[in-house]
């Protein structure tokens, strides 16, 4: 029988896991209330990048603290991981130059135009992994009648 094991992930593993999924959630405060937006993203140059449109909610995040979360899970196996990044958002309007410098695909799943980039610098990164490890059965052969 396997038992659940919840353990922290080191920063390098957190970065690798973030780069393995295309969708995450961006948390920020708007109008004094917490807000969460699902976003597609790219990890490059030690930052998280997403595209946005002019005059969107992302325009108001320049210089603001944000939280970003991504995860994956196996519902059948009851396992998964979660990575949380805290950092500061920076609005970038020179999208094509930055995209060329990064060499990364910075596409938005949302409809165009998406002429802004939001860069989330990583101030703190932490993650947890829920995995199964082999465990002892409650009954051993010696405990059988």
C-alpha cells in the first residue's frame, strides 16, 4: 500500500515545473479586493511573461506586487504539484524587441491585439509535491489468523 507524502520543492525544480505547463493563475489586488485571473504564460530569463492588451487590467499592475501559481495533478493517483511565485509586475510595451531578445514564444490565447507584456520578476518561489511512497500494510503475514 502507498501512503501520501507532501514535500517541499527546491527553486530549480519549481522553475522546471513552471516551464512544463502553459496555464497558471495571476493574483493581485484591485480596488482593495483580491483578484485571480487565469493566464497562459512563458518562463524565460528568470521571469514569468504573459501578453495583454492595451487598457486591460494588466496595465494597472505595473510596479505592483503579484502572486502567480501554476500546478498539475493526477486525479486518479491523488498526486500533484503546485508552485507559487511572488514578485513585482512590470509592464513592457516593446513586445517584439523583448520577444526576440528572449527567444521565447510569447503568444496569448486571448484574441488580439495583445501589444503589451507583463513581466513578473521572481522575488520568491516555493513549491510542494504530493506523491505516493511505498508504505507498510496495516496487517502483515504474521498478523493474519
